[in-house]
């Protein structure tokens, strides 16, 4: 059984810049330890990626904070985490969940037995979106989320997202 780690959006804007929170800063060391516990070939990362026209998008209308604009410092993965991701496959995604990631992992699951673990930011937006997208595409693949390596927009939304994932048969660890 091959276990794959999916590191969701550990970008500067979500940690300590435009949309950063103390909770996001607090998980950085745990995230680094988790990444280091996997072989790099079994680590995949996502990057929230927007253009200068972000405020014109539906997301921008609902979350009017410029963030993760491609090429900016806020868009980049935090340097100490990026170093650990050297050699990992990285998906840029224009929205909460990555359909390309789901398609690629589904194709992989058809050729070998895999298990998925998700960590990252934000629990209640991009982590839950990717977890549910993966579960919908691969209902028989074991998917887990390490709550100690995730942070939500607020602590309450973090807990609510964990409960939503539990309800959808995603294993939540370290809650």
C-alpha cells in the first residue's frame, strides 16, 4: 500500500500574510515534520493561484482580499516548507479543490493500491474541498486528514470542517 501525502496551500498569504492566522503559524512545525516523514516521491502539494483579475471572479466577490496572486511573495510556498517539497509534484489550482489532482490520483489508484493523507490550509475551505473531491472520485481509497497539521479560518470553522469530513468517511486523526 502506497501512502501519499497531499500538502494543501502552505503559502505565505495563508500563513502570515494577507489571510494568515495565529493558528496557521502554529501548525508550521508539525507540517514540516509530517512532510519529512514521507519520501518526496510520495508528497504532492497544491498552490492556490489567482491572477490580477481576482477581484472580478466569483471568489473575489465573496472574499474581497487579494491573495495568492501568481508570482507574488504571498503566492509562494513558505520557504522552509518549499525546501522540503523540492522534487514533489505541485498543482496550481484556481479554486478551492484541484480537479487535476483528483483525476491524477484516481488514475494512480487504478494501477496501484494507495492511501491518502491531507494536511494544510485552510481546513474549512481548501482542505475540506480537496478531501471531499478525492473521496467522491475514489470512494474506496482510505483518506485521512491530520487535524494537528491543519488550521481553519477560525478555530470553530476548523472543527466544523473536521466534523464534515468525518461525516463523509474521511478519517480525522490528531483532533
